[in-house]
C-alpha cells in the first residue's frame, strides 16, 4: 500500500488555484482551494498546516498501481521540468473534482426541492384556511 500527496498551485484565470491530490492505496482524492493573489511558498505551507483538516476532499477515484523502480536522475530532472512547465492538474484529479462538484449540485438540488415543496404546502394550507374562513355560517 502506498501513500502519496501532491499540492499543485497554478493560475486559472482570474485566480490562483491550489489542488491537493492524495493517493492512498488504489484510491485518489482531490481537494481544490482558490487563492486570490499569487501565494508565496511560505503562505502555501502555512495554509496546508492550518487548514488541512478543513479541506473537503472529493470521493475516491480508482487509480492504477504503477511499479516504482529506480529512475535515472537526468530523467527525473526532465520529468520535474516537464511538470513545472505544464499548466493545471492531471486528468484523474479533474475527474475527482468533477465528481465532487456533481455531488454538491445534487445536494443543493435536493435542499431546494424540499424548500419548494414546503413552501407549496404552506401556501396550500393558507388557501384552505382562507376558504374555511369564508364559510363561517355553514
């Protein structure tokens, strides 16, 4: 079982966004944080230390297991430079964020539906009460 985590900060016009990816075994969870202005390194570190337990992670997404073996240091350096030049996050992380967004949408829809039904019931009861009030003599 492996455990990895990665925090990526990138500019997603018009805001700076941080994406925290954590891999535990075969599952990957992602949390997204929006910064206003470009955060300094110490600000990112401080943010992670103070707010890690408040991050809302997406539901787990399956990732395939890769075999780790010793990699040539020059290749590692090229991979690091390639990651630094890339903008954004990986596709698995995007899928996890999309899943989290859809769950939030479903929750909001459920809450609004319940509120709408409660309002309709209140209005119906009010109309019934007004009808009964008009027929006092019967």
